[in-house]
C-alpha cells in the first residue's frame, strides 16, 4: 500500500508577494497552489492508494471563497480518479466558536466521493484499491472540547495544558485498543510533540501549544505516524516512523534553509509482519534568500559594495524572495544610492531591505584630558577611533605635528613679548 503524506498548506498566506496580473490572485497563493499541484500530479502518476493531509489547509479560520475553490479543484482531481483523501482538522481549520463548522467540513457535508474528514479523535477505516487501511485521527483539540469550565476555572494556562495533554493521551490509548492489527494502521495527528524542533509556525501561534510526549504517540501498533503543525521537516522516531512532513511551501524566512515537499510511504505485508519504507519528495518551492552586507567606515563607495554582493549572488536572487540586511556607519548612510540597489534586485520575486545604522564610538575630549595626552597623542587617538587608514594617518599626523609646533611657537613668542 502506498500513502502520500503532506501537511500545512496555509492557503491564504500572501506575505512577500504581489498580485499576478494574469489571474488577479496573490503570487504567493499561486506558489502554494503550484506546490499542491505537484502533490496531485505525483499521486495520479505513481499508483498512490491514499493521500493523507495532516491539517491546516488554510491560513484563516474563515477562508475566502477563492481559497476554498482552488483547494476543492485539486481534491476533485483525486476524487474523480478514485484516490481517497483524508483531511485532518488542524488548529487553523477550527472555527472561532463552538457550533460553527470547520474550514474543511463542507467536504463531509456534501459527501464528496473518496474524501474523508478527520474532525474527532477516532478510528476511520478507509477502503482503497489495495484493501482497507485504518487511520487513527488526532485532530487539533481545543481545551473547551475536552475540559469543562468547572475543571479549568482555577487553573493557569500551563496547568490546563497539562490536563489537556493527559486527557488526550488517555483517549488515544483507549482508541488504540479497538484497532485491527491485521490492517495497515496509521496515526494522523496535528499536534506539538515534545522532541520536535519548532519552525516557522511559531509566528502563527498565539499562546502556548499543548504538547504530547513522543512515547505516547510512537506506539508499536502504528505502522506510520503522520504529523502536521510543525513547519520544519523532521523524523522524530524510526520504529514506527514518526514524521513531520513540514509545510508544503516556504512561508517566511524561518523556512529559508528547509527543503519543502511530501513523504511517500510504502507498507508491505511480509508474512505476519509489515515492512514500512518512506521517502521524502521535494517540490519546487519558492526560494528565500538572505543577503548580508557589512560596510566599514573606511569604505569609499558603499553602494558599489552592495552592488558587488548582489552580483555575486545573482543566480540565487533570481525569482527568489530576497531579504537584504545592510550594516553601515551612520556617516555613510546618505551615500547609499537606493535606486541603484533596487535596480540591481529587479530579477527577484520580492525584496525587503533592512538597514542597521551603527553609531561609531567617539572619544570625548574629557577622556583624552583625563589621560593627560599631549596634543599629538590625542590626534593619533582620534584618527585611530575614526578608523582612518594607516597611510592616511601618517600624513595627517605629519601635518598635525607641524601645526601644533607652529602654534606652540606663536604662544611662546607672545608670552615672551608680554613678559
């Protein structure tokens, strides 16, 4: 049996983009849809038995009609070819109030062929062309869904989370007891796991997540544990495999160094045992590139320095979301020609420039006099503080010494004349 596992689409994240003139859609929405198209094309062309989506279809709890339409188009292609799709409810799919529908519930309500919605902690038995598979669904659960107001009224958030974690674990273990060990068995969970390394999802989370212990989900009864919610791809355990597939597309600079894509899982029956293999497949995600340029006080042409750095990374910058981080002394800020820098970055998909303007340290006269420096020593100290090149320091010191000598001579003559 072949299963395709992906998660965290977040349709509607439109930062670092503009409007596509051909479609009127956000260019970043198009990026996510292109990645989703790669998932669909792979499933259609590679004999996939089940597509397992582990939560957060949309950025918003109330997605626009356009976002819903574009998501439904892709699911329809799979449905028409008889490929089952399991949609787990993530925290971004939950409504703001109890009683309102989740963002993906419409597929269940319309009873769309071959599409299943996991909106409660339960076992879902799904028929595929190679037989039945059982999926234990662990969607994102709100405190209010498990804990009454009476139970939480005197608890801190941390204490309430601890109770929620305990109840989720207990209910998961209760469900496990009803599994059929002869069937391929998956856990699909949209959760934070204790050993996971957080990713770009941190910028989308308000408050503290309830966290499950790895040992409570890495149960030997599962052949594969498919996770969503954390945007960084990572394998937390090997037997059974406990896998965060990560977000399908790069969503911000927290994903800059992350490959994006999905997992293909093969489960084969070998006698009474099941053999599980899995492989990560990359999608052509939008590149994010950070360009750091540090400009020194002695730099005679800071704009040229920035342009040189851009030219050295020309291939990476093309069609990428680019963040330029400039660090320069305040004395050189006015010398930057912003128009030339923007022109050099015209091949980028989107550009953001951040300047760190340094205030150069200054030695005050009081600091010199407290050290009882003679005038030539004070001048040398000043030139070193301003980071004047050594050759130029020599010339200025020669002139300075001459001027100081001439001034001292005039003072001596005046004193002599006055005496």
